[in-house]
């Protein structure tokens, strides 16, 4: 159980970092940053596929990047809740978090 909890906590922390990275990119020149990343990885930005990818990254609107960041941070919160519930040995909260993560919200009148 601790191994699964640790895995969920690590996934949640990594996804939280990804979400924070998206939030930092909201008002940045994403195409320029992506081109610099391609240069740092020694990839040919003039290839057809990578050039098309740079154009797609350039077409991203700040609202889309903000949405990606917010959704990844929300899911990271769910993973951290579930992982910490497993780690602390709280089975009721873990079950609730897994139902929430699967989209099966429990209402007060549902039975187990």
C-alpha cells in the first residue's frame, strides 16, 4: 500500500510542477522558447515536422495554456489527496478520493 501511495504522491508532485510550468508560460513567447529548446536538444528546427510543431505551439493562446496549467494542478491535487490518504492509512478518504478521481461523485443519499 505504501508503494502505491508513494507512486501517487510522486506523480502528483511532478504534475504540480508541470502545472506551475504552464502557468509560467502564460504570457511568454512560447514559440521562441520552444525553438530554443529544439536548439538545446540539437534538433533541426527546419525539418517539416518540427517546423509544423513550432507553428502549432505559436498558435496557442494564453487562455489555452492557463487552462492546461489549471487542469493539471487540479488533477495533481486529486493525486496528492489520494496518495496521502493511502500513506496515512485512511481508507475512507482514499476511497472517496478515488471515486472523485474517477468522476463518480458521492452524494449524501448514496449507499456503499
